[in-house]
RNA sequence: UGCGGGGUAGAGCAGCUUGGUAGCUCGUCAGGUUCAUAACCUGAAGGUCGUAGGUUCAAAUCCUGCCCCCGCAACCA
C-alpha cells in the first residue's frame, strides 16, 4: 500500500488502518503465542519498597504490552514462610499467620495503587500452594534426588546463617560480629551436584538467561562449586512441614509458587493451557542463583521442561547510594505515588533504569522526567492538538486520504515505533521501548511545528489536525502498557471507544487490548465529537516545581 | 584472590558482535515561533572515546599489558 520512494504517495485511510490492524494482530511478528510472566514472590519481612514496585511495574508493562496481540498470563505473590517472618511476628507479639496477613495486604495495595494488574496472586500460606509444594517435594523424593543427612557448622541465630571456618574468629562472625555456635541438624538434601553437567550443557549454549553477562555469571557459579543443597530446616517451624522436625527450605517453597500460579490460571480455561515452558521469570539480580540454578535443577529432576526466559534486572540506588534502612534512604513507593501519580512513577522507573543495569533514583531526576517528557512533550502535544481541533471543528476530523509525504512520514513514525517496540520487548529491553515511544512523541511535536496548521489553508489545516489526532490514537495504544490510566484519558477525550463500556470499570483496570477490536474497527469510519468532559479536565500531566 | 561488569562532551547513557564522517537525553548559549502547559521548534559551543603498546590503508570498535570504579562469592527487587 505504501509506494516506493519517488512515487506519489496516496493511500486511503482505510488501507492504512488495515495495515496498522495487521501489525497489532501480530500477523507480522507473532512467533511466540503464549507468555507466562512472573514477578518473584515478595518476602513479607518488611514493607514494600521502590525495588518491589519496579519489578512489579516492569512485569505489568510486559504483560499489558503482549496482551495487545498475544496470550498472556501474569502472576505475582508473597513469600510468607521462614524464620525471619516468624521472628518479626514474635517481635510484634503476633501469630505468624496474623502477621503475614497484614504484610501481604501491603503488597496487594502496592500492586493496586500502581496500576499493576495481575492475573493471579499466590501466597505461600494458601492451601493449594502448600499442597503443590508437598506434591513437588514428593516428586523430588520419587526421582531419587532427596536424601537425609546431617548439616553442621557454625551458626549465628541473629544472622540466620551458617559460616565457614574462615569466616569466624573467637566465636564471632568476622563480618557481622554476632555470636556463632556449633550446630548439627538432621536435614534433607537435594542432589544439586548431580545436575552440574546438565546445567552447564544447557547454559553453555542457550539464550535462556538475560542479559548475557548474567549467563556468564551463572556459568561461573556452577563451575566454581555446586554442593548439594540443604532443602529443609529443623530450627524453626514457620513453614510447610515435612515431618516432626523439618520444614521445607524457603526457596523450594517459594519457587513452586510458579506452579501454583499456573494451576490457578489453567483452571480458568479449558484448552490452550500455560506451562512453565511459557514462563518469563523477571527477577532482581540478587536471586539469580535460585532461579537460574536451583529452580532449573529441581525442574530437571522432576522432568518438567524449563522456563523460556529468566531475566535479571538491576538494583536501585538512591542519590548514588545503596538503598538501606541504616542510611534511612529507603524510598516509600506509596508516598511517591501519592505525590506524583502512579503512571508518572511507572514511566520514570522504566525510563531511568536500563533494564539489566542498576538505576539511580533521585527526586530531581523524577521531576525532570515528569516535567520534560510527560508534561512538556506528551501533555503539551495532547493539549495543542485537541484544543486547536476543538476550537476549529468540535470533533475529530475525518482522515479519508493520506496524500502528503510529511503526513505519511509521521504516521509511519508511529508504526515503526510499534514494530521496534515488539523487538525491544522480546529482549526485555523496556527502556528502549520507552525511548521509541517518547521519540515518536518528539517527532510529532516537530511535525506540527513543521506543518504549522495555524498558518495553513482550511483544507490543509483540517488534514494536518486529523493526522495529529491519528497520532494521538497511536500514542494511546503504544503508551497504554506504560501509563494505562493516563492513556485512557486521552482515548476518552478523543472519544473513539465505547464510553459506556469504559465507564463501567475503574480506569486502571481498563485494558486497551481488550477493547482493541472495536477500537481498530472504529478507525475506519470515525468523525468523533471530542469529549468535553475530558477536554476540560485538568492538564493531563501537570508540571512539578523544582524539588 | 576467584568470577562478572564498567571507564565515551558539564551530567546520565548509546555505539563495540559485522573496524571506515563520534550519537542520544538533559544542562549551557543564541535564534525562531505562539496552536499549546513560561510550552514547542531550529542552530551553536563542548569529546586526543581510562592508560601504554600492537594488528590494519583505517580502531571508541579487534589483540596484549597496566591503572581506577562497581557488583557477585551472603535467603535484601
């Protein structure tokens, strides 16, 4: 439909929209049909912080993006067992269950508040999960990968960990200075060492672990030392019981959450079920070992196919310093969102951190991003197009033919942004996706400047503004996974989706992808009155004064 | 020490796989414009690409040595 360079470009809008529809329906690139996206389950021994928020948002953006054109299941949850939790509960004079109930709700709030929409939320204390863990355990036992042995060493109750001879001095840990005592436990072991060769073989030539440097790190870990793994504990009781003495090792318990999530998701559908093979595990780099070594080894032992991808992202520093309670620089995600807005914070987190590397948080950076990208570029773009359009026509003017190079070029800019985004997202390169999104916004501002509709004849003015509105539609689709709430506001202003349907649910729940059919078919015949209710609302992205 | 990552304009980064006019965002300075949120657009200044060698007609890009920073070697996303 688009002619070669040099030819006169002239195409009907219908053709153009059809092509866009093709892009979205995944006909151009749709090699992977099902994706099971997971956050780690969050340990409830402390309040949610910005890192939890980041992981959740990153997964949500992946999930919402892929839902535009393929099948996705998205799970998260909380890890509620273990000695630290038991101790925290004790400190507060609470039953562990009571304590985890309280903490767990904070994590649910976090997801809710940040517009993260999961399909499934697994608590390790829930009944079906406990059953799954025992089922999984029995599979490991049946496969001959579990044996009972004794574990002994210098143990610090305070630090909750064993130390080797070289790590202690005068009955104290060199590093933390806490007392250690000789302890012997009768516990179960998993024959991790037997999977060494198999894991090496898999990872030596595989694109399962991302980014690449993490794969090397994992290879290093496997090569250096891979002793059998102690998979039960006998010195505390808050966990899934194996016998009178032992509870299941926290990580066996935690990792099985992915199986529980699958069970729940699959129980809601008859066919076309998800499996671990569809999994894209998004994790922080600190838990790489558990996901890239322990988990695959256990899956191999149980003869379950491995996840398709394990992606380790970096950590947040605050003003260049490591985030820690003792420094008092832990950023509270709830405060952040109530001051700046959920979508704004989502945008910032993803833009600021190159997925895979560490990122640095500061209020100045956050406000700069919001003011420059969101308010000045996106917000202003929406405003200048819609206000002008409203003044001139009171409705979105129909775009029947595209017959100008510049018009075609800017529309194609958005198509390209979408195509590139699909590639970027397949590599979990979220920041590149945001880059291509915001670049298209910049280009659209340039287009307007270049075409200056305010100086043009009535015909040309109408054409330029209709192209401008078209760009806003593209923007709302491409930007919806990042800022679901704000992009829906734009959709509502342009009035191109069925409003009654939209009003029925809170904006953060609206999934543009689920409306895409009517949305796209509407592209062909639209002269929509602008929705004054939304036009006259406050600015979509207000500017923040310098921090 | 072992393993891994990094050192590119004032700041933050991309480029390195497949060598060939050094790019992006922000900041600074000058101009344009008024449809729009004191916004938007254009242009300029600013870099011997950590360091010393090597390969090559040609290296930020490949190879070697060295210096500095930071992670992982610990149940914190």
